[in-house]
C-alpha cells in the first residue's frame, strides 16, 4: 500500500470505496476505446459503467439473465401500453411497475427452482438491491432508443452495452489489478493522454473495416 493510499484510508475513505473509484476511469476508458476503435454504439458511458458494477455484485449469470429479462419485459409492456394514449413519463412509470413485479417473481423463482440462476459466489439474499435497481433502470435507455430508432437498433445497442459491461466486469474481478491500483493509484493519470488520443482519433473503426473491407482493399 502506497503512502498516498494509506493517507486516504486514514482520512475517512474506506479502502474498498477508494479501489472502486479508481476502477471508474478504467472502465470508462474501455467504453471510450470500444466506441471509437471497435465501433460499439453503447448507451453512452453511464449505462455500461453502472452495469459492469451491477454484474460484479449480482454475479455474471444472474446479472445477464436479469438484464435480458428486464429488456424482454420492457418490450412486452411497451407493446401493450403504446395502444393507450398517455404521456411518455406515465408510460415509463407503468413500465417500471411491471418490471419490478417481474424482478420480484424472478428472484422468487430462483428460490423454488431446482437449478439456481445465481452463481456459487453470490447468494441472492446477499445481492445489493441497488445493483438490481441499476439493471432495471436500463429499460429506460432501451425504450428511448427503440422509440427514436428501431427495435433492431435498440437490440444491437443493448447487446454492445452488455458486451462492454462484461469486459468491465472482468477487470473488476481481476484481483492483481486491484492490488496494483492500491500500490500505484497515480497510474490512472496515464489514462489521460490515452483518452486524449482517442478523442482526436479520426480513422475507421474496426466494425467499419469489416463492413467496408472490399472498398478498403480496392
């Protein structure tokens, strides 16, 4: 533990909080890289960032199943509610009511099912409720993309958001990285020039190379 980390932890900042805060710019950099180099169109930075932490607390199997279930429940409820004339916020609020009921039944089903949908590491009773709330809130991003674009575009954005979040979850689970951040917390400043380079990148993205490979070759 570096002197700076010791000073931080002795002045009211828990070590776990300090480490998780250091992970935030790392995962944000991953999202930035996936956006401008790989060409992933995620739901901004906030959605995949918070989803990565939510998956860490829920476990990857339960978290992904819950995410897919929330999106399917959102799509089903929106199909029904759009037949009724009402304000957008009112429709979203009713959608959240239905999603909450779905999440409650899903967790209850895990208790009576012979096959557990949670990982061995995570007991459903020990999962932080805020992680489940974060996953449920993804329905708002999905609906906005669905209304403005199309179902296919919203589905692709959701899949890419989940893919980037899984990468962030892998970084959160990699304990040597946490140990390194405790010893060298200032190392996250190295991400600044890298993000400056990403911010000025004007070349083709990876998915564009794949999509226009015939033109690129010629």
